[in-house]
C-alpha cells in the first residue's frame, strides 16, 4: 500500500499538472504556471501550495522507502479496511474528474492567476456544474488520501489544502470579476462555487 500510494501521487502529479502544463506550452507557447513568488496574497498562497506539495511528496516517499508509519501519528480510529477501499475509489474518481475538467478548460488552463493575459472563461461541461471543478477534485483527492492513509501528516495536508484552496478560489474570483465584469457575474449567479 505504501509504494502504491506514492506511485499514485507521482502519476497524479504527472497527469494532473505536468502533462496539461506541457501540452499548453507546446501547443500555444503559453506558460500555464503563473503562481508568483512574491509577498502578495497570491504569492503567499502559491508558496504555501509549493510547501504543501513538497511535504506531501517527501512524506509519501519516506514511507514508501521504509519510514515507519507510526512516526506520522496514525489515526487508528480511521484505519478500517472499508475506509481504505472507499479512499482508493475517491482517489481514482478525483483524478478522473480533475483530468476531465482540465481537458474541458483547454487553452484557459493555468496554475494561478494569469495577470498578463485573460484566457477565455469556460462555463460548459464540469464548469457548468461547478465554477471550480479542478479545486473541487483536489479537495476530494485530499479527503481520499486521508481515508487511505489516516495520520497526522495527511490530516494536516487535508486541512492546509482546504484553507489554501478556499483563499485561492476567492482571489481568482476577484480577478475574474475585475477582468470580465458582467460576463463573470452572470456565470457566478447561475453556477455554484463548488457543487
């Protein structure tokens, strides 16, 4: 289970972030990675997202290569076989959901807020159900991770991820309203933030 979980996240990162970013750059010459490294609110959230990913990968890699899981503060009350099975199902479904949402986003795919160009607003497909289907999938993914591997590290990742995504979504909504005005307001009025 340890190695499988680590390999799942290597695949998840490659399919959900690296591949669509590379595809957009190759096809359109657009760098989708627009998270700043400055002292702005957007930069602050971006830096914490990077730290969260690093913490998660380091922890999962350490466990995959032999770190005793007892050192991560196991949540024994969640260590039930049915929860682990449910967690794996949630992980796989969230990956499919995220990949589909990114595919539907097409040329508008960005990691962060693109202040240099305003890509088209996507309002169809999963974006007709949720204004933030990729973040929704990431939230569900972190919950699945907690169910598969319940410990203090994954609980911390789940909670920190939740706070960061809530803040990032609000920053993106402010940006979209400023840039798109009535078009974004109309979309927001008919489509819920999450689901």
